[in-house]
């Protein structure tokens, strides 16, 4: 990430929040998503810290795994993947916002 002393990052703004990506990453083409480590609550991010691109990638993963599932199940399974045990308004709204951007 660092060449000639300068970090190479790019940023993407969603809903007035800035997400930073390694310079070599292309957020629109990104196909991965990061999940928390089991039994390590320190690796759980807040909903708004998860880029919409990762939420959409998690949705694509679930679609490949399970086929078509209800909207409510999509929200619940995405939340579960990212380590959320309860789905409050913040988590639900961020997931829905992220999916609607696609």
C-alpha cells in the first residue's frame, strides 16, 4: 500500500460516509466480503463501517448458496454473516440501503 512514502488508497463516499480501499482494489469490481472472526467480538464492525459493496457481495454469496430467499431472510442472513445477533433499525436500514444501491 505504500510506495515512495505515499499510501495508495482510494475512497468511495456512500450516504455521507467515506470508505477507503487499497489502491489496487476496484470497489465496483470487488467480489469479496470480510466477516468477523469466530469468538472474537473485536472483529465485529458496526453496520455503517461495512461498505455497501461488501453487503452486496454477501447477498450474491447467499443467493448462490440458497437461491431465492425472502427479503426478510436476506436481511437476517446478511446480518448474521457480519456478526450481528440482533437486527435493530441501524443494521436493517444499512443493509437495505446497501442492497438498493445495486
